[in-house]
């Protein structure tokens, strides 16, 4: 049967109707409207692309800051551990004296 294809009608081509085949000649006013809409869409797409780029830069910056904070926390834990070890050694030496 059709086991190799999940959707059996996926590759089926649809025929264009007569209405779809006809060339549409736009009135000058309609052409202006269509061009204005396409220009507005182009502006919107450019703004969206700029927003995506800005968001990507912000994410990278935040990741970098988070990595720096994480590295600081690790160093802080290490320094605290070293300080406590030094205190133990000093306390032990005071007891021994």
C-alpha cells in the first residue's frame, strides 16, 4: 500500500483553473495600493529582521554576562574554601602551641 509516504496526496499537482490562468490588469489606483502594501511589508520585514538581530545580540551579551557571573561564583567558592582551610590550620596551630 502507501506505507512509504505519510501523506499520499502530498506530491499531487493541482491544476490551475481558468480564473487563475487569466492575466489580471490592475487599474492605476489598484496598482498604487498594491505597491504601497508591498512597500509597507518590506519595511515591516526589515524592522523584524533588525529586531531579530538585536535580540540575538542581547542574548549573546546576556549569556556572556551569565558566564562571567558563574565563573565569579566558582572563584568565590574556591576562595572561601581556601580561607576556611587557612583558618582551620591557624586554629590547629594555636591549639598545638
